[in-house]
């Protein structure tokens, strides 16, 4: 298990990649964000996007899956504290390959509980063209060693 002390400001973690499918975009859109450009390819062609695009919340969820599988599942996570500056920069379309990256921007002991600390991570998804599709900075509680 990784504890707060195992992370240092400046550490960078490559989290792997995933291909976004039309089926996944539509499935997520139908359940959580049923706007026409997320669920109906024909209507999406008439939208400002000119085609089907993933919901921003789907994109954030894709990152979270990569993050948990590659890093957080092996850490002493005690839950999230919040997210700052979340941005969707370019649309995510069917067939896009997204790569996840996490950079530690803060790692400090808790002021109120010496058994835990705060981990701040700059989270990013980049598509196959090298464009940043999404980013944010998130903070969570971690166990200390």
C-alpha cells in the first residue's frame, strides 16, 4: 500500500490509455447526460460539434477509472476532498484514444489528524493527437505510514 509519504510534489504517473467507443458514449449519455449530441449520432451531426461527442462527465469518469486502476487502488485513500479548475478543452469523439497522467502538486500532513494527509493531484487526459482533452486538480485524504 502507498501512503502519503510515498508521494512527493513533482511525481508524475502515466496511467495508461483507453479507446472511447461510440457505444460507450451513447450508453453513458443515455444514463447520465441525455443531450442529443451524446446519444443520437444523427442529431449530433446537426449540433455545433458536427458529430457525436462524449459527455464531459463521462470523460472525467474515464480518467477516474485509469487513476484507480493504476494508482489509487494501491493507495491508502480515505476519499476525496474536492476538485478545482476542471476544464474540458477539446471534444472527445468515438475512436479517440485517451491517455491519463497524474502529477502530484501537494502532499502534506493533515492539520487536524496526524494519521492522514492531503494529496493534491493535477489530473489530465490527452488524446492521440497530443491535445489535452480534460484536466483538473483534485484533493483527497490519504493514510500516513
